[in-house]
C-alpha cells in the first residue's frame, strides 16, 4: 500500500468514515448539478420519450 503511513496520523476509525462521507457528498453534488442544469433529465423522469 503506497499511502500506508497516513494511518499513523489519522486513525482508521475516523479516516475511513470521513473518506466515505466525502465520496457520498461529492456524488450527491454532481448528481444534483446534472439534474438542475439539464432539461432532459426532468423530462426523462416524467416519462417523456427521447427525441
């Protein structure tokens, strides 16, 4: 493991949940950004056929 020394500074009990939370938040932000900034996603969710 290339970055194994990080666990000498940050305990895995703290670091792993923080990493997973950061990934989940980033994913949520990207998905919200796509839904807000495109018009075809809302139409798709309403069942409008793609043209």
